[in-house]
C-alpha cells in the first residue's frame, strides 16, 4: 500500500501518538517542557535505586554469560556464520551506540567534573589531584561497561529469539517465554509502541540538539551565523544523507558511513595523541584505567549517597537515557550480529567498546583535563558551552582549522549513522519484525525524524526539544522494568537452548 507494510496496530498508533505529541509541544512548548521535565525528575528522584540496581545486574549478567558454557551458543544455530567482517561489524556497533556522544562529552565531561560545573562525583573537592582522578573515573563509568551492558542485554535477547527461535526481530519477541501467545496481542503491541516512541523521540532530540551544536561549532570556527536557518540547513543535510543510506540498506548505506566514520575517528584520535603529548596519553591510559577501576564500585552504589545533585543530574539521568535508547541500539546490534556466538557477541559489545572508550577518553579527556589543570586556553575556566568544548581543546593544538573541520564532519556523519540505523530499526518494529519491508517505509521514518527535529526547533526552539528529550528519558522508567523481564526471558531461553543442544548431541552419539 503506497510503499507501506501494515502488519499490526503498531505503525498507525505510533504515528498518531508522535504527531499528537509534536502538536502539543508546538502549541504549548512551555507546558510540555514543564510537565515532561517534572515526569523525568520524578522518575529519577524516586526510582534512582531501580536504575542503579538494573544497570549493575546487566553488567554482572553479561560478564557471567561470557564465562559460562552458555556463551558457546551461536546466534542462528551451529551452522550460522557472520554476515559482516569483524571490523565493519564493530564500526556499526560503535556508530549506532554512542559515537556522537563521545565527540562532545569526552572533552566536556572530565572538565565539568573537575571544575564543579554541576557538582562533583562523590563530593570530591574540585580542582584537586583527587578531583582530576574522580573526573576521569566518573566519565569512564558513564561511558564504559554499564551503558554497553544495557545495549548488549537488549541486543542479545532480540538476536537469540529472532535467530534461534525463529521469531520476528521485534522487541515483543523477547517476551515469548513470559507472555506466551499474548505476545502477539495487545501486551506485545504495547511493548513495540513504547519502543517506537522512545526511539523516534530520542533520535529527533539528538538531531535537533546536534544541529544546534554543529552550528555553534561552525560559528566558533568560521563565524557562520548560528541561526535557526543554519540549524535547519544542517538537519536537512543530515536527513538527505540518511535517506540515501536507508534507501541503500545496511550493506550499501549504514555499513559504508560507519566505516568512513571509524576511519576518520582513528585519524583524529592519532592526531590528538601525537600533537597533544604522546607521553601524556600513555600515562593517561594507565591513570584512566586505574581511576575507572577504583571508582566503579562507589559510583555503582545507590545507598546513602551524599552527592545527590551530581548523582541524579549525571549518573541516574545517563542510565535512564541509555535505557530509553536501548530498544533502538539493541535492535540494530541484533540485526547485524547473526552468526556470532553469545561469548563473541558480549565481548564485542561490552568489553571491546569499553577498552576503546578508555583509549578515546585518555586522548581527548586527558588532553582537555590537562589544559584545564594547567590553565591553558578557555577550558582553564571550565565549561561555558558543551558544544564548544571539543573545539576549545583543539584550538590549543596545531592545525586547528583542519582538525576542527574534521571534528564537525565526524559529528555530522555520526548523526547520519544514528538516523539511518534508527530508521531501519523503527521500520523493523512497525513492519512486524520484517527485514525486507518496503523502502518507502524506511524513507518515511527517516523523513519523520528530520521533520520532527526541524519543526520543533523552528516552532518551539530548545524548549520544545527539551520537552522531547524529557519525554524520551521518562520512558526509561517503564523500559527498566521491561529490560529486567527481558533479561529473565533471555536466561530462560539460553538454558533451554543449551538443554536441547545437549539432548541432540547425546542422541547423535
């Protein structure tokens, strides 16, 4: 039907709900922002313990599955083989997961904690050696094992039930051991609708705020006016590129942009390491790893925290944000991971990104923190605007214009990879788990992301986008419960699979 594929109520209900919210945010931007910010604040203040317990459980469960015999189970069965090379696979995982966030926060976050921009982790004194260590440890805590464990749990659950149990690649499928046949009814529809709303709101928010950040960078570097017109132009550029990507599919689009992204990121990383201070970087690898290891347990604790402002404003907010993004990132990871063993999947999705993040943070965060500690450049005064922190750090290194231009290009391509992979995921859910839904449907979702971001930015500015972001984060609370149930279903399914494999092996013998 006109390039669409309607197989369940998820598509029309999701579309109507999205349109209703956009109209509400446009007509009453202040009220929408106030109500949804209050909902987000309530969920963070009263359910911080739930977010923290869930995050810790997901890390522990992933680590246990890596070492248990269950880790030998192959996604798709014993004869299945990976569709993508390891390098392309990892590039797609990283680009969809958190590449764009690392571009800004790897510089801004350590400096923010060190200078007490919005509280300090564990109430460590700002602008002290202990504060510098806590700043790097807390930054790694927010971008290391915990967020990737959340993504891994969703991705592994979806991949297992789709490829080993022959169910549609949709969020509802992971609840078959719990819901049984009801997974095909309204309980399953509700889960998928929540997933679509969280994904589209999260992507549109990132695209809108990202356009503002990119425009800020262009203004800082080249004095391009940071106006609504510039920001809308950036959204159009990203959306057009994303349309090209989703039209070509994963092989011709998403994989291509992800590989380009990874190559450019490696070039920028190498430049910062060489020109910033190679010795500082090498020392930073050890000190960042040590800071992470020494702070991970106290930062994982939720009982008797005295740094409430920092703890709620940063850690619990991050956990809610990662969880709200997990349907999108997890499903995309599942889609490109057929043929991998459970152990291989978890090592690649949990451990390798954490190690890469340590390297990235040691280079970018370490250089920025060193500038702040030693009173070099604008970062010595702390964070004035998050979107400018990366460029302020690069300004103190050689070839500033070239490297900053490369950073802007990286930001734009990261937005493209988030948009195109997100469109493919939403298309998957609203087509009932099909991989081969009409291209027109992919195009519809890619366009809708750009249209939502552009309309809200133009009509309501950052207030409307803030409402959208608050709404996306607020979905983290119900999704936490959904993910805990999903983890139970996954373990139950893996144990049954292992038992069936043992019976087959015994009969064959």
